[in-house]
C-alpha cells in the first residue's frame, strides 16, 4: 500500500526539523520569547538507547512519556516498545507483522488511553489498544479509512482523532466497541485555506475532559471540550504561511510549508508546543499555562544536539528525544533546565 500523502508530508517536514537541529546555527529571539537555553550536547543524559542492530528499536517514529513509562512506535519493526522512564530498560515489545487481527504494518502514533496505550497504523487503517504490560486488549478500524495525524484520549475512553481530509470534518470522536462516530467542531476559521490547515497536534487535558489542540501548519491552538465552544488562542509566534504545493511539486525545503506545532503536549498544569516557525527554526519548546493558554516561557535547544532529533515528549522535567546518530536509532532522556528568573 502506498504511503498516504499526509504521511509523506509529515515525514518530509520532520526531515527539515532534523536538518535545522543538526546544523547548530544560532538564532536570535525577539523579546517576547522569554527563553532559557538548553545545550543538549553539553548535558549528561539520564540514559540513552542506541540499537545498532535494530533488533529492539529499529526505526523509532513517535514517543509518549507517561506514568513512568516511555512508549515508542517502531515504524518499520513493526512494533510498539515500552521502556522504563527512569533507566531506559526495555519493559516489553509488541510486534506482529501483517494485516490480520492484532498485526501492524507501520505503527505511526502512540497515545495515552485510560486502559493503557493506543496505537494508530495508517497502513492497516486500524486503532489498537495495548495494556500497560503489552497485551492487545482491543482493535478497530479507523473511520472511513482516513489517514490520522494525531489523536487524544479522554477520561471516558473515547478518542478524538485529527484526520487528513480534503473535504469534510477533520476532528472525529470514536471509542472502542462503539460504531457511532461523532464530529468535533474545529474552533478555527478555515475559509479559503488549504485543507492541511486543519491538521492538529492533540494531547489530553489534565482532567481528561478535553484535548489541547495545536495547529501544525498555521497559527492557533485551543482546548477542545466535548461540549460547548472552544476559544482559539495565538502561539507566541505566528509567521505567514507559504503557499501550499502538492507533494509531487515539492523540489526542496523551500517548497515545504512552514511547520508550526511539531509536537504538543500537557505536563501537569502546563501545555507545551515544540515549535517550528521562522524565529526558532524548530529549536523552541514554548510553554503555556492551563486552562487560559497564556504564554509562560521558552526552552531553546541551543547548539548542536549531537544527533538528528525528529520527535520528543515531556513529562514534568523529563524530556525524551527520538532521533539517530550515524544512522543508528537513538532514544535519549534529559532533565530540562529550570526557566531563568525574569
């Protein structure tokens, strides 16, 4: 099965993020960004995992840090791997290749669920539910076989999916064992915009009643409740987006859309957005208060990282980064610096 256009675009933009982070080029930030520098290459990691043989972590694609565990999707394994967040030791690895029941082809996204961890495979077009000890609990098809860019679980076990669509609703609410598919209202004006503007990063709010939604390719974020209106808020940086080109028309990085939210999440009572933009060039992790989404401060990744990073997640002061070093998959955990007093 050919890789969906939305997935190809995402992987191309992650490659741009990797190049910008690997370059080590300095950026000067405007005064509205209250930043603390985080020189990754000068920090001693809490732990690292290098898998030169690719037997456990062959092509890590996505990371989730939750409840003392680090969950990874291994895109080509195909597998989902759980590590101990304190040590990086492998707790379990679920890997069944194929397109039959309980089998993966290319697991892309792993996200928290009240019963464990949920996984989306855009090639088998299914959502899987794994227990915290790595057992398959449930699986079902993605509505209409859509390509899913991100997802968020609520406390009641239902899930909000951000789908890549050219027409129709892009935010859908589903649940395991339930056939009904509900539409979640997109709280932004997309009149005249390219359909990819609807793509969002999603993460559950602390009470599990809604999701943080941060737009991937244009300005804006909001808390998405299950009922009632959502109020849009601005990122600390909102550059003008380039005109969109079809994947077949993209010749170099200047043809790619400017990334906005590369990753978004919630840790404690704070939201974070790993931001692309033009000021930070993929080096800023911006923090916002909840529930008002007021900008607080920025952690800027400074200098060379020592590896090509393409995904991260944060839990408290722990940040876990995915990438590669000399073409060898790498997972590394660090303590984030404390924001400088202003």
